[in-house]
C-alpha cells in the first residue's frame, strides 16, 4: 500500500514569505502529526490532527499552523518565515492512536534564505 | 513524558547481535516504550513497542526490565541496512505525540 506522501520534497523560500506543506496519510489513517527536525534541536513535535480537529500541539509560535481535511490529508503553514525555520518537516500518520505505530513520510526539506 | 537516556553511539559487527540500551527511570505505569529508527535521508521508522512484557516482531525484540526503568532493543543479526539512529521513546496511551531524544547512532562494521 502507498506510504505517507509529502510534497514538495524540497523548497527554498525567502525570509518573510509564507509556505504551505502537504501531507497525504496512508489510506484509512485518520491521525496526522507534524514534526520539525533540525541539527540543533533534533525532532520536535509541532501538532497532531484527528478527524479535522487539532488534538495536540507542541511548543511552537503561532506562525506555525495546520489543518486537516475531510479526506485526512493535512497541510502545514508557516507564515513570516525566519532563517531558523530551515529544517526537515516530517509528517506521520496513524490509525488514530500511536499505540499501533506511526508511519512517517520522507519529509519536506525547507531552506529559508 | 518520561525522559530517556541512551548512549550517543554504538558500533557492532555485521551479522552479530546488537543490544541497544535505554534508561527511563521516571516511567509511569501507563507509559508505553516505543522504539523508532531513522535511516539516512529518511523519516523515522517504527521498530517495536511494549508495555510490560518482552515483545518480538520480525525486525527486533524488546526486553523490558522487571521494574520497567530500563529496556533493551535487540537486533538479532545486524546487517549494514540496520545502520541508523535509534530512538527510545516513552509515550502515554492517548497522548498522541512522540517526544524524541537524541537517540543512539548505530554503526555496523562490515
């Protein structure tokens, strides 16, 4: 079966711009989580959506937002980009509880210049 | 979430067993122990999880101490493809997020 698909794979943006990243979960998975990975901070949880509702949120500023659609696809938006937002953004999906494991995508590499 | 302590790095010879330790002394009774690994240029990959009893699957085994304050991920016969960063994560059922530590970078020597 198809895995978690993240688009685009690579992105270069300028400071001050905004960006939208997309994640298509595994068919049947209703939970989508987002993570940021940087060399300095490692993997950090951004937020999690289940049935179009944000169920959990990490410690990131309000410039980071997300949403989930009725087909479980999710988007993440970062407004007013800063150089420090350069990172690998990973999306993970699950049936609804991580008890059965999360499946991660390969990520979107965002570079802010 | 309970904090975990793992060695920064480990080396193992190919085709030999590997034991990756993890300490989680503040684990609570309802916390699950999860292991994920991240191969180069990929997202993390689920390996195994458990609550109290030892667990086996096609990828690995998880040995959990009786007091649950530590656990060990066992790769029975390491291959070069097992070279990755291995993360031990403590997560409560219903708390739908993973708190990653720095993990253990496993190097496999041919």
